[in-house]
């Protein structure tokens, strides 16, 4: 099958997704959680149901700066506030105890100082730069060509950027929050994306060595031959993740969903981003060479 | 080549059985009922290799505390010492709580010095925070003779405190060569210490850190020079320990709690139950998918996958790996990669078979050729996992927390999947295919 013929279509699709991501990030920004912004998050369980309105109004009356109150999981209440000290943490529990919710138990408490978020971002950026650099070198050495490495890395950034973009859209419409776990999902997507791309590259290398021929023919063959494997492999990962989304706890639901989006993107980008880039790069380089040779 | 297969199958069998044994819970209740009568009702206990699976704070509940250390008053070259002294003090305080397996580490990043304290299973975080976050208090005391006979001697706190100390270090006695601790005082401390020693010749002068006497040297003579030597029958480690404690009091760096994560035990247990259930269901789906899609080959891959699961679980117990929610995600991803190795090989096998080659030849070539892809792809993933796990503890990368937990299980999973995907699956297939052709 001539996959490379439809390159303009893949380009349009990728540009559309990237543009949508940009739009989402600019329009709705990213719904950052306490891990990044600082602040406090407390989860309580009540033996009787209470309404979120009662919780927020009773806390507001006492002068607490409540950012949001929501019901999560099996009727637990999650409260987000600006920074909280030990005293006000105790006071909040007292106030909630006076509502008709029966026994109140604090099941989770997170308080994050404002300096933690920037540090988390910086460390993650360093980690991404180092691993991207390492992968670039490894792929370039393994396939004896810089363009293999660069195309793989570009596809990898394509996937992670769109994942960040989807988190913005999911955040605006469905209340997904970007936290520590999202960072982990992003990093997983990076490695999965490259993993998948290398399998296709490997086939390209093998066909080139055995049969040779025009590069775009080789690329088409390689994609056709690895397509079933790509899909089957993704299906197994998607099965695992779907189970985690549906059956897993609330604390991992968004995380599993982000991994799911990342898996789909990582699978898509290998044949439809990395390889087209590779082929186009080769063609452009060829043209330059011809023009240059003519001049000489 | 095929003669070795039998022996390798035995190796695989042994590894599987050993991992199965380690993976089993340490205590197994056994109950057998026959016609409403209980025949066997006993509890099996493991005697060897009874390692427990270690769960992280997000799974068993507990507190993760980040203290920021105010090191601005401490000169750059002394900062590292001050931090390790402080860590030492905190460790002692945590031990007072009797918490099992606390983890305390120093994290310095871009001029910010922090101490991260992990307290699994702690209930009263308020009390723990107050105790751990206290600034170290070092004071010298005098022994007060009892007014009446028969009463015990008491201690009287003096005005000589950690603030009067410059620092302390380990030295060696010039005559005996034994280790000792040298304490240096500042000008004010020099005065106070001189008076104190004059008053207490031939009496002990207890040094108190955080309300505990850490040393009670006997004053030999009045000391004017501002430098004191504490000698005794110290081993080198004891001298170092005392010096660290004195330094902790000499540089009373104040700490501030900047972050806290506390997970209640019930929430943690729910997370474990749900994640395990999701994992089992997901794994079953994958097993069924492989069997449906690849038939007998898929069944062999399924056996390989189960062995993968057993080996992984045993290594988690043996190393031990502290399992967290992101760690479970790392494991799930590595399951995906383990399955991927098999899919790569089987797709290859189908291609070769379509080319009309003999089944044994097709099997061997598909393993050999798929190995290139598997190796290249997995090394790239291992590279990422290595950077994220940060085994060399570089300060500019993640030194704790969820990202690291994820990377460790991912890296381990890839390593094991290379073994099960290639060695286990290949030999099992060789075995079954040979048996199959013998029967024909």
C-alpha cells in the first residue's frame, strides 16, 4: 500500500491537532493542580451524605478561602484551599463535624508550598532534555543517520505536545487536573512513542539492506509490514489501561486516561509522523544536492 | 541447539517455581471442608525468603513531608555538613516515634536545601511534624549536688548553648592516637566555658541535645583557650557521631514545613484493591486477546507472561522495590512491552511461514530478526527510565517521589521482559514444536 501518497493528509491532521492544542492551551490554559500551583487539598469521608453547597458556605462563613468543593469517589468530599496551617486544618474538621454528615474522617491531606511546582517542572524539563538527547544519539548511531534520530524525536514531541493540549481540553470540559501523575504519563508517552517508532525504523533498515530500492517504497513496505504488530500491541496496552480507567480508583483515573491518549498518539505518530518526516527530509536533501551539483 | 532445549526448560521450570514460592503471601490459611466437616484447618507459614511486598505511602497510608532548611546563615562549605547533621537529628527524632522503615533524604536544588521525610503508617502527623521540625537545641548543664543526702543529683541548664559553639570535629590524641572530639567556642562561648570549667573541675559537664544527654565529659582543668577536647574510649564512629550531634546544635538551622501529603490507611487500601482488580482484569483481557489472535503461539506467550508476572513480583519483594501507584503504572506499561516482544516475533513468524519455509526454520529466524527491533526499542525505553530513576542521585533530576517509583518498575519490567520474551518463550516454543513434530 502506498502510505506515503497520503502525506498531505497526515500533515493536515497533525497540524490540526497541534493547532487545536495551541488553541486549548491559550484559550483555557492548563488546569494545574496543587502540585504545581501550591495550596492545599483535603479529602474527607462522611458517614452521612452532605451537600457540597453546605460545605462551602459553612467554610466561607468562617473566612476560609475555599477554591472548590467537589464530590469524588464514593461520596467523599474534596476541598481545595489556599495554603492551610495546622490550626485551620483542625478548625475545618470541626466545622465539618457540625454539619449533618455524621462522623468526619480526613482521608487525604496535601499541602504544597509555592516553590515545589516550579522545581517539579524544571526537573522534568531537564529529564526530558537528557533523555531526548540520549535517544537522539542512540537512534542516530543505530541507524547511522541523524535524520532517523531527529524524525523520531520530532514525532515524540508531537505526541507529548498534543497530550498536553488534550489535558487542557479535558481540563476545561471535564475537570481533569494536571498533577504529579500527569507528568509521569507524559514521560511514559515519550518513551512509548520512540519505542514504537524504532520498530518501524528497524524494518526500514532491514528492507533497505536486503532489497534496496527507492526510499519511499521501502518506507511503504515497512509500514505495511509493521502495521498489524503496531495495532495489536496498542490494543493490548489499551486493554490494560481501559481496565484501569474503568475499574481503578479515582486517584488514578485521569492518569490512566492520559496514558491511554498517549498510547494512541504514540502508535499513530510512528507511521504517520516519524516516517513521513524521514521520507520528506530525504527528498528535500536530494533536491538540494541536485541544485547544488548543477551550480558546480 | 535442540538438545539444550530440554535442559533450558528445566531451568525455566525452576525459576518459575522459585518465583511462585516467593510471590505467594507469607501466611496462607488452609481450610479444607468435606461434607460440612473441616478436615484441614491450619496456617502455612513461609520459613525461607519470607520477604514482604513493600508498599509506598500512597498505598498503605502515611505522610510525606518536605522541610525547607534555612541555610542562608551558614557558609557554603559548611552547608553539606550542616544538612547531614540535621538529617541525623531528624532520624533520631523519627526513631523516637517507632515508625517502621522511615526514609529521610536530603535534596538540594538550585540553592534550596530540603529534607524529605517519609513516614509510613503514621497516624498523628501533627505531633510528628512538631517534633521533627523543631530546631535542634544544644545546651550544657551542670550537675547539682543534692541538698540532702539520699536524693538524686539533678541537672541545671547553663547559659552556654549551641549558639556559643563554632563547630566541632574529630581529632586524634597526640599521645595515645585515640580518636577524640574537638569543640571550638566563639568569643562569648570562650568566656562562659572558662567560667563553667573553673567551677566544675573534676565534675561531669553534661551536654544535652533535644533533651537527651549525648555526652558527659569530666572537666580536667579550667579551659581558657576556647577549644575543648572530649576524649574517652571512643571508637572512630562514636567520635564522628558525637561531633555530628554537636554540629547540629552548633548550627541550629531552622526548618520550615513546605509540603505535606498524608494519605489515610483506608484510602490507600481502596487504591490497592481497585488497582489490583483493574490489573487482574486487564491482564486477563490481554491473555484472552493473545490466545484468540495467535492461537497456540498466543498460549505460549500467555505462559511467558504469567512467568513474567511471577518473576517481577518476586523481585519486588527481594530487592525490595517500594511499590506506589505510579509504580503500578510502570509495571502495566512493562507488561505492554513484554507482550510487544511476543507480538513482534509472532507477526514475523507468520510472515516467514507465508513465505513457505519450514516451521522450525521460521521459528528460529523470526526470533533472530525480531530481536533487533526488540533490543533497539527497549534500549531507548531503558534510557528514559534510567534518566527518570536517577540512580546516581543527581540533584538536578528527580531524587524522590512518584516519577522515580514509576521509572524503577518500568526499568525492571523491561529487563525481565527481555528474559521472558526471548529466553522463556523461545525455549517453550522450541519444546512444543519439537514435541508436535515427533508425534506426526
